[in-house]
C-alpha cells in the first residue's frame, strides 16, 4: 500500500495576491509541497451580502493569479463546494500537514465557517495557521497601542513572492472536479486582479491624486481623482501595506504630499474600522451602542423600495442609488448621504438597508461597512450626529447637475436649477420641459425639513439617555484611540 503524499495547503480567501502575502510565502517556505486552493462556497454565493459582481471579480482575480503562477508550473485549484467537504476530499488522497490562510474579519457566516474549519483541522491533527491581514489584530480589548502596532506593521518590508516549481504540488490525485472560471467583463465595473489594481494605483500616484482632496466629496470627480483601489484591497489583490508604502515613496519622490497624506490616513481608517468589527462582530445584527435598542422605527416597504430603486424624488439620492446599483462604486460622501437619507429622513431601521447597500459595493468589506453604516445612522452614541440635507449636498457637490443628469435621465434635459430641485418647477414649466412630477419623475417621498426635525429631536434626546451614555463610555474606552482626532468620520 502506498503511503499518502504529505503536503501543505494554502487556502486563498480575501487575499487574492502573490505579492506581500505573508501566509502564502510562509507556506511556500514550509518545505512541503504546497497545494494552492480556492473554494467557491455555494453557501456564500447564496448569502444576501454577495452579488454576482463579487464572484465575477473573484474569478477575474483567480485567472490573473493563474497567469502569474504559470511560470512556476502551478495554479490555484478552484472547487465549488463547502470548504470542509473540499478539505475532506483532499485529505482522502494526500496527507495535509498544515493549512495556511488569512485571518478574516468577515460576516457571521464566514466567521462560523472558519471556526468549523479550525475544529476539523484539530480533529485531523492538521496544523491551522492564520495570518494577520492589513494590520487588524485579533483578541485585543482596547486601542491603547493600536496606532503604533499598525504603523510598525505598515513599515515592515514587503514580502516578495519567491518560489520555484518544486515548491508546489498538483491536485491530479484529488477526486474533485475543478471549477471552470468564466468571468464576464461587466460594463462600468472595475475588473479584478493584481495587475489591474496596480494600474489604478500607478495612475493615482502619478497623476490622479493631484485633485484628490477637492474631488473626494464630489460624486463625479471622485470617480477619477480618488484612489479607486478599494476593491483591490477588499479582495486582497493589493495589500494595504504595499499601497501605503508606494504612496510614501511617491511623496518622497515629489508627488503632492498634502494630497497623499489624506490618502494614507484613509488607509489607516481602513484597518481602524475593521478592527471595530473584529472586536464587536455583533455589530452585524445590532447597534454597537446597546442603548439604541430602545429606538423603535416602523418599517415602511414603500420607502425602502423607493430608496433601493432610486425613486425618492430627491435627485442626488436617486442618482447615487442608481449609480451604485449599476457600477458598484460611490464616493464616501454619497455613501454617507444615502445612509443618512435612509435612516434619518425615511426613518428606517439601519438593519433594513445595510445588506442591500453592502451587496452593491464591489469593495464590500463588512468591517468597514457595518461600523460606517451605524455611524452614519447616528447609533454609536460617540460620533457627531450628521443628518445630510440632500438638496444642499446637490448644490455643493454636483452644482452643474452632471452626476444627476447621468443617472437620472428623466431630469437630464432640465435647466440646472431644476435638475437639482425639480419641485421648484411650475406646472407649466414641467409640461414645457417634458418632466411632469408624479408622472415622469416622482414627487418627493418625504419633506426633509420635517424629517430632519423629527430625526434630530429623537436622536439628540437618545444621546442623553443614561443607557446610551453608559454604552458611549464603554465604546470610547474600547474602540477609540487615546489621541482620537475630532474628525468627520471616525
Ligand atoms: C455607509 C458606508 C459604507 C462603506 N462601506 C465600505 C465598504 O464596504 N468597503 C470599503 O472599502 N469602504 C467602505 N466605505 C468607505 C469609503 O467610502 C470607501 O472606502 C471609499 O469610498 C473607496 O473609494 P476609493 O478607493 O477611491 O477611496 P480613497 O479615498 O482613494 O481611499 C483609499 C482607501 O482608504 C480606505 N478608505 C477610504 N475612506 C475610508 C473610510 N471612510 N473608512 C474606512 N476606510 C476608508 C479604502 O480602502 C480606500 O480604498 C464605506 C463608507 C460609508 C459611509
């Protein structure tokens, strides 16, 4: 009887890259033949947080990885099944010594899956090695040394990819059929893969960053002048450390420091938010501030549908929602605006909108999305309450109406003031311009002056509630940095 071949397995998750992938490099250096694995899990494909654009991006990333791996006579073996059954099949034909993977700060479904995998590894006497991702630390109870730890992680040398064909094993003995990858080029949606991510980073550092700060809140200009590297970070095509070091180098070589400092701060916020979720994952289901359990909002499906379909009668909100549904991207301010509109003006529980919006973002990152959504909903008790006025935001950030015209074609032919405030047209003007409110474009679904007062009164009152205050103190001690800056969005 043949003894089974001894191997190690590297399981790719949201770290779909070769460069600066510590777990992968350690697995390669481990001395045993390495099997590279990706598992397309039917349970995740069905999970409401995920859109087919995510699976498409993953498939593109895997194809790009396989192109890079060709010179090492290997590939990532991709199977469609639940992780445990794939590992069991592998273990049936080879002896797995160790399973290497990243430590994922994910939704409950992926966290539970990881626990099951670890338990299975213990039962099979397989060593399970998890690696820190992007400077997020598991198991800490406060942020006292967090900034120092994060910075020293960012300053460590980039792990280059070093391998020879002899480092890898094939999967030819495994009784599993490989998944055929057939991603589509989706119009208007960023394509996956490290090479594409690098092209975005290069063009940003070379040219696009020059108008970064003045464009960041503008829904149209942000598409060109912001980094646009978020999907590549979220799915791990690029490590934050690599992006951060490249930005620092560009600054040292004469790129605009004022702009790039704002960019590298945001790279720190990336981990800062994910760290919150890592430390309190129940945020997927309830407000981080337990005091807000007392806040009762009535679900209105008509409002929710209008928000989802971009038919609220507020042009900037509608343009933003239609745009994100189609392209998977919105700049920060518009993300904040649509959440504020949903939770404050429509007065809907954040839980009724958070999954739908996350699903649209190509860069969906649970650890940023959930804490940001709750912060914009005003339910942390520690952040400034911000109830955005959609019309004021349109006047400030889309003053010519270019973004609105692009996404709300019903309004495209109107003169600019009416694009931003269609309700200010008279009935005769509506007829003359061929845009009758209530027929061609919806009447406003709520009156924001009234909804502002309603939300503001209740939420300010809540902030003074003893339960909210006790919780706010706890949150400050647990989640904020000792030198917390009083800035917009942390
Ligand atoms: C309600 C809401 C939900 C959000 N959900 C996500 C999400 O699922 N995934 C996600 O990556 N970002 C999310 N963000 C943060 C932010 O809007 C995006 O990271 C940013 O718009 C991505 O565009 P960019 O790559 O051009 O950013 P840039 O301005 O070029 O920033 C560089 C990088 O820094 C990080 N970053 C930027 N802004 C923030 C921020 N405010 N908080 C944390 N990290 C930041 C991102 O990784 C980004 O790629 C959310 C914001 C809000 C208000």
